[in-house]
């Protein structure tokens, strides 16, 4: 996704033409993704009992494929978010305010999704947060620092305004 953004200059980013060197880099990334997925499947097959039917393995691969594709697509969203938030920070002249806007929009979106999910599934069981380890909250802090860092750094490093 970042190569598309660079190649076409989307979101007011500096345009970088697609070269053979960048193409080789993209192929190496795709080879890494393919190798990672293939090795993961190989390890999972070795963990399964030898009595498991081959048809079940093939069936689970077809079930897993759409989820793997969704993971690939959501990975692309990170580059989109970085470019969009970087431009937002430049437009409103504040990295901190741009990060706040990004998180506010994200919070409202997630709240709507959680409420729909809650009422669609009638919230079967309450989650006992007091019995969970402290580090479950670290992901949100890391996400906030990731967005803030991107909003601050993108205008300085890659965008040409």
C-alpha cells in the first residue's frame, strides 16, 4: 500500500516512481509473507496427530484463506492511516490534535461496533477485568504512541507540501 501511495502521490505525499529496485523489494516482502504463512502451516501440520484426515486439513486451509487475506488487507491499512494522519497533522498544524482526532474517530467507530455486537449476541458473559494481568492495557498505549509518532514524523520525513 505504501508503494501505491508513493507511486501516485496520494494524500499529498511526495511522488516516487515505481522502479525495478522497488519492485524487487516488493517481491521480497511478498516472498517473506508467503514463507511465513507456509512455515506456519507446516508447523501446524506437524503438531496434528497422524490420524487426522487429509481432507480435514484441506478444508481448514480453505476456511483459513479468507482470514489470511483479511490479515493482509488490514496490514495495508497501517500505511493508509499513517499517510492520512500525517497530512491531517500538517493541515491542522498539530500532531497531538491530529492523533486525538484519529483516536476519537476510532473510539466512536469501535463503540458502535461493540454496541452492535453486544446487542446482537446478548452479551453472554461479563468479562472479569480485575482478574486479568496488568499488561493487557499496554496494547492501547503502544497504539497511541504509534499513531502519535506517525502523525509527528510523516510530515517531517516523507510528505512534500
